[in-house]
C-alpha cells in the first residue's frame, strides 16, 4: 500500500525545520525593521510606480530555486525588484480610488491571526476565533447604532468577509433562493435585481455569478440634481413594470457612499419600496459606513434598521488593513439555507447541539482566517475616541481642499463633498476644445510626477478628478503640497489666474 | 456643502498617529516575541480547546472601549482569554482534518504583504504585485510539471485565491456562461454538473451559488473496490442519460486526494469523457497537489494537461499559512467573460493596451491582497529541495503509523494510504454491538485528553478515524506518542491484545 516504497529519499531531510522558534524570532525581528524603515521612508517613494509592463520577469529567474536563499538576499530582492514596482498605497500622497487604511494595531492583529493559522470552518475548529468574531461584530454594530436585530445579542448576527463582493454575493444567494422557493427552482429567469448606475460594478458581477440574467439586472439612471443618488420613485416604477411583465423583484442594493462620488442612496425610502415588493434590501456602506461611528454622519444610515443586510469595509477607513468587510444580516438562517454544507468529516457535537455559530455556513468557502483579531486590536488599541478623531481629521482635510478648489476660478466642484472625497475639474473661462480632454491631460501630468496619485471618474457625463483624502499618514501639509502641484500643472495647461 | 460644519470636534485629534514608524517598530518586536514564545510552547497547549460555547462573552466587555488600551493589556487578553479557546492548528499533535501548514518564510511574506497593503485590482494599482503573482504561478506550475498551456509563458495563466471554493466557483461560472451561450441565457435549468460522493462538499455549495439547480448536481456513488475514486464509466453513463433527457453536461470536477480518504480520481479517463461531451474538466488537488512536486507523486496528476483548470492549496501542505489556493486555467479569457468589470473609475492606459493582467477580472471580488509574496518567500527561502523533503517526511511518518496500526490485530486499515493520511478503525475480534459506536467512543476518549486531535469520516458506510500527518512541527516522536495514546484508549475499551 502507498506509493513511496522505493527509491526512498535520503535522510538529510530530518534537518528541515520550517518553523524553528528561535530562527522565527530572529528573522521576524529583521523583517519588522525592514518594514518600519519602509514606513519611515514612505514619502521618498513615487506614489504611482513608473515601471513598464513585464519589468519583473527580467529581474527574476524562470524557475524556483532548488536550494534555499538567505533572508538578506530575499529582502534585497524586495527592496530592489519589488518596491520600485509598487504603487505605494501607504504613501501620504495617495489620493486615488478610496484609500486602504492601516495601523500598527491592525498589523499586530494580522501577525497574531497569521501565527494561529486556525482554519475554523466551524466553532470546534477554533472556538475563540468564532466567538471573538461574534463579539467584535456586535461591538461594531453597537458603534454604528445598528439595531439589535442585526446583532448576536439580538436576533441577527454578522461576520467578516474579504470583500464587499462576497458579502453581496452571499446575500444575493439568500434572496434568490427565498424567491425561488416561491416561483419554482427553475425560474431564475424571472428574478430581477435593482441598483443605480452608481452602484459598485462588483454588484453586477455578483449578480451574474449568482446566475441572474444580465437582462434582469436593473441599473436605474441617476441625476446630478439628486447628487447621483438612487431615486426610490424610479425603483418603484421599475419594479411595478417588472411585476406587470410577469417578473419578480428580489433584491435592491442601496449604497451609502458610492465609489464615483460618495452619493448616498435614501435608505429609508428604498425600504418602503422594498417592503412593498417584498424584496431583500442590502445597504452597501463599504466606504462611508465607517464614518457613521461619528454622530455627525450616522444620519446617512437612517433606515438601515429596515434593511435585510448591511455591509461596511473597515479596511477602507477604519485602519484594519485589507481584507476586512463586515456583513450583518437579520436572518442568518436565510444565509445558511443556500450556503450550508454538512459533510460527515466536519460533524461534531457542539455543531449538532445548535448552540454555536458555524461560520462556514454563512460564506462562500469553508476555511477562513481569524480576521476578527485585527478589528479587535484596532478597536481596543485605539479606542473609539481616536477612531472618530481619525474620521474627522480626514474630513477636515477634504473640506480644506474643497475650499481651495472652490476659491480658484479655473476649477469647479462637480459634486458636493459629503465625506472625504472631493470631486472637481478644471473648467476655466475661455474656449477649450474639450474640457474632458483638458482634465485628462491634467491628471496625467500630475500622476506622472510620482508625487501625487489621483484618479478620475465620469458622472452625469462629466469627466472629473477624484481627490480622496484618507491614506493613514496623510497630513495637512500633504494636501497643501498636492494642491500646489495641481495648480502648477493647471498653470502649465491653461495659464495662471 | 458637506455635513461637518458644526459643532466641530476639538483639536486634540492632531495627536493621533496610527502608524508611527518607531511605535510600530517597538510594538511589532514585542509581538514577534509573543508569537515566538507561543510557537516555542506549542506542545504545552491542549490541541483541542476545552472551552464551552459562549465562554468568551463572559470575558469581554459588551462594547468597544472609548479610550485606548495598552499593548500589554491586549496581549494579556490574547494569552488569558483567546489562547485557551483556540484549537491549536500549529500543535505537533494536530492530526485532524488536513493540516494547515506554516513556516517562518511564509510568515515573513505575510508581514510584507500586510505592510504594503496594496489593493491592486488591476496592474496599475500595483504592478509588482500582479507581476510577481504571474511569475510565482509559473514557477509553481513548472514545479508541478503542468504544461505551458496553463502558464503565462505559454497560453494560460494562474492566480492565487483564498479558497478552493472560490477557485471552483469562478471556473463554474466560466463553464456555465460558455454553455448558456449555446443553449440560451435563460436555460440554466438545462445545465448539469458532475462529481462523486467524495468530491468536497464545497463543490455542491459553489454549484448552488452559481445558480445550478440542486437537482442537476450529480453526485456519482463511489465504491471501496476502486478506493472511492470517481468511475469514468459511470460519469459517461450519467452524461448520456442527461443528454437523452434534453439536458446539457457542462462541468466535471475530478479530485486528486479527496478529503475523506485521499482518493484519486482518474483524471486521464475523465478527460476522455469530458472531451466527448465538451464539458469543462476541473482538477481539484487542494491537498494532494502539493505532493506532486515530488517525482513519486506526480503520476496522480497525469491527464491534467487535458483539463481546463486545476487548483491546489499550498496552505494545506506547502507551508504558506492560510489562505493560498492556486488556480490555473487554460483560457483566462473565459474567466474574464463572466467576471470582468470595467467601471470608468478603474480605467487606465496599461489596461486599455491589453498588455497587462488585471486580476480583478479573474475572481469574485475586485480588491485583492499581495498573497504572492508568501508563496515567493516559501519557494526562495526553503528551496524546492527542502519542500520535497518536507512532503517525504510527512509521508514517511504516515507510513510508519500505518505499519503500527496494521500490526495490531484489533485495528484495521480501512482505505489504502496514498499520501500522509491514514484511515483506520478499531475492529477487534469478538462481539461488539456496533463497531461504529466503538470507534466513536475511541475518538472521543482520545480527543478529550487534549493530547491529540483526530477527526472521523464515513466512507462506504464505514465510520473510520482519520489520522492526518502534516502539522509543520510534527516529528516521529509525536506520531509514536499518539499511537501509544490510541492503544491505551483501545485497551480501556476492548482490552489489551
């Protein structure tokens, strides 16, 4: 029996100890210093990498080495080959997309998470990991003033996933299967889902993965008049029309803080519509949800108490590093219906007693990391007060930039700022063939310096520049310097004021 | 404009620096020592935690603290509240499920991955991260002797995902959409997928997520005679019958190393069937794939060159920590068809030039971590020679245990051992009401000591004990001690030999 009878490998193998504690200690200390130095020097690196496609293949051998290499050699490789090809998300001059925020506390949490390496598909496979996640999800729910119907202390519950995409996918499957029970399992072609033209593109992807017909994914157009928020009246009309056409509305995704311009969909009014048509209402607050730990911003979540699920991504604004998306649902049993598996090899007494949470039944996969440690360390190590401070500080810097932009007659604020994203464009008096083209050129000339990285979008047909404040180490001086650079480049393009 | 006009938070906030490099250095060093000590003392912890459901809620406050807590306080909490509730996957006495393996090298890789925190949905958002992933995937493909049709150096390519579940889900969507193009988009109810009763339970889950009808997920029964492998003749029959019934076979999942008993499905013969019916063939080698870097085991992948996709999970046996599942596909364009999104805010020149890989189009979500660093560090820091040694060493220990079990007349090997999992049961001569019950009791009595953790399964109607060798720090002495404990508990149940 077995397949390794002869020739048997030689005995040198007994020498291999991939996790010798003292070697671990030494090398991990060395790497900590490497990383601390990277953080210390972060301002010296170009934000946007300037390498050409394919650059790394020329630096590395075509195959993995047969013999070990030293840590020194490897860290030199990171320094010389990898870092020059990084777009440095940690840079204080990173104003692109939405930032992905970090903190010492979360780094330590991640180290601990990694070190335990508990797979914990079910409670028994690591009770502490499951229980800490339930507790931390309740903590964060409380901070966000979510009702008890979303909490383990109430009748709901939450979990941490990698991305909003997965959070949405899981709730879509729950909503889909609930609907299929009514209309018959082979009637998926009848089911319709709703969002706006500003809903994150991953929503469409998740709907397609879950098998909804592309033609049944409604993307309701938004208008500048309503700051590009989803209009409940239009959703109502669309649902009515679909029902009249023999289709069945099953899911609507409301966004609190859209990616293009941080638009806020009216959750309360959408809840009215969702209730009327008995559809699942999900609130995607990936970016702006974190701000709702501050009393000033909590209003944007009003109505969430009537949603079926809500997700926010602390990796965007609550300093947790990737990947940390928190999803709360009112009826975990609906998630489990579509996602539960029960193979013999995972059966155990606590699970059978139904007295524990088995998170494998709430998610796409089976295995899962101990991500709750990261969020737990962030909350404890910083405290709520500092996290609020952090949000306020970013918003204040964005406000300051907004004021600078508004004061320059060559520029205009295209969409009102709500959180820490400023949407503006160069639109000088006088004739220019294409304002869009002008802004494209402006963006290129800014980003190519490597001193600042911003991105663009198009809303309401207008090409605009997105300036997202919020990289963890950004200070006022960085925002000021960025504005100075933007003005310089504008000077070169359209002349000084 | 904006919503934070008054009252404005006080100015103490300027004091908050969540990533001060020197504070980071100090606290990270402290945490490294904490973790090194945990690793050093790992044998002193019970493998299986003995806490009761709900234990942690009594240890922690009901809400996140308002003010910061010190690292000392937090690490004490980890020591006193968390670790006692951990099932210690790192323990050398962990023989449950499949092990999740680790190494200093991968830990350092994870530290670097975390520290860069690059989100990198597309090439531009972090060129080095994308390029390193393509290179490392080619390295591993080469090690596994996968054909160039799976490599970037050839016509295919690969990526790292968190779990096999997601790898399978993405390929299922590709296969589904290819089929729907032929039969019409609203005909998902016609599509049928195939696996065996030994295929991982997550396969069924992935099929359901992708919208396949539960009644169209075929689970072909396996037999002890063929060591519980998927019978191509039966697959052929099932596909024929489905076609005759007006259905369309679209996907078959072959497993190399099933979870229950490490059965190996005959990939080559299944490829014949798949080709005949033009179905997608996926090879799930999550556990045993890693062993195929050794020449003795590569035979089990024979035929993979004719598959459409193949996945293995280095976190199971190649020391990378969670989560690291490698997926290779022959036609990345088919993945992208169902998973690609193209919002304005992510558009950029390199992507439009089609000269780069944008991994967001190969996966469920959009954001992604820089996991390739972990695998890269493992390959470079250990070298292929040591990784092979590691596989051989585990297999040798499993062989040794198998011999001990076989030599005890009270026990029997239920399924032939192929890799490092031994499937056996207590089946003593004489009368026992229920052999299954006897083994249940034996397992309970072993696990409740906290000295060893094993799990069970049922295959072919037989309840058996799974002894999976492979926790990173397991040595022969641990296997010997485990066997001694198993015998002691058997003595107590059925008497000595």
